[in-house]
């Protein structure tokens, strides 16, 4: 399967692979890359998102939804118009909330695509194979994953390993930096 994007970043990845205790199957290198990318994303989120403001806006949005449901159930057109007017006044804040949540995604998209493209183009990393037990195979939902990226039974490749590392480490870094999960 040919990649949509592939960048030769061997000047970065080859020294990392050379430091790996098993350069033929650089599991630690992909772990290190996953940790760095996760840390980068979590720190960027901490810097760009005002979580207190976001939580207050989400609470206000929930309250407006409750009021709207109550007005719809009552059948009172005046109450419904009043709630709809409140919603229209709240619309700019909802737009701001969406921008606040989306900004880190936009900023991190290019570096992440570069990292994935570089890992895919690097022969040592792209051929990474990790053998797993049959219980892990089903716990990790590998039968579903294999529909999209076929791998031999009871193995995961660099991308699967990267995803496991990045999701886990993102959770750890978010806790370390005191961020709430979204």
C-alpha cells in the first residue's frame, strides 16, 4: 500500500534508531517518538485552551439545551422564542469555544503528518513488527484494525504501536499537567 504522504526524515530518525537497543526492530524509537509527539500536543493544548472558560461555556450550553427542551415540551411559543433568542446571543461564544478547541488541532496537524510520513519512509521503523499474545490481539481490537491495515495474525506494526503509545502517554501527560480529559 503506497502512502499518501512520505517524507525522507532519515537524518532525524536514523540516529534515533541507532540508539535503540534493537535497531532491527526499533520499538523503543517509536515509543520515544510517540512520547515526544504526545507531550508536544498536550503542552500546546495547555497553552492554547482556557479550560475554565471552556467548561463554563459548555455548562451554559447545557443549560440552554435544557431550557429549550422545557420550552418545546410546554408548547409556549413565547418561552420558545425567548430561549431561541438566548441561543442566538450565545452563538458567538459557541463559535469561540469551537475555535479554542480546534486551534491546537490545526497547529499540530502539519508536524504530525511530517512525523508519520518520516516514520513510514524510514525502512527500520516502517518494518517494525511486535508480536502479541492472542488475548491482547482481541483486547486491542486487532481484527477490526486489520480490516484497514492488514497485518499477520498476532502482530502490530509501527503505526499500531505508535497509536498505543501516544494515547497512553497523552493520558499520562494530561494528568501530570493537571488537564481534564476532554
